[in-house]
C-alpha cells in the first residue's frame, strides 16, 4: 500500500461507526472492503458461517469455497485450478491477518485456523 491508501484508511468514517449498531469490527470491515477482488470478498464473507474462534481446516475451507463456485469464476482465463486459486486466496487472508494460523498438523500438512 502507498501513503495515500494508508491515509484514506486512517480517515475512513468506518472507524466512527457505533459498535452496538454494527456487529462487524471497523478494522475487520475496512480490511474486507479493501480486498482486491469480488471473489476474495465472497470467500472471506463465507467464513462468517463459522463461529468466532472456530478451528477451520485449510483444505476443507478451500473445498467449501470451491463447492460454492467462488473459485471457478477466478479460474476462468487462467491455467490454475480452483484448488490453486483457493490456496492463493487463503494466503491473502493470512497475509492480511483476516485468518490466523492456530497450529500446523505435521501428519498431513494441513493448517488449522482461528479467525
């Protein structure tokens, strides 16, 4: 992000939303609003079906996104599979602190998440 983007986030009116009227934390709402594509926003919004602090298996989550056809629209015109795109989406959420790694399972290489 450049300086202009950071300043626009800092000055956003979302920080001033009354919390009792809005169940979404302002910082989370800002982060999700700044995701670079509609399909990433769909994938992240889908995570709302899980309760707070739920442990989510990475591969299972990608399969759920794929079943909802969120990844197929991303794969059109690319040589990547929906599973590869799901992995990239997953990485975007980790890198933007929208999902948090809880622990790694060494037996299967899966990552269990807490968001």
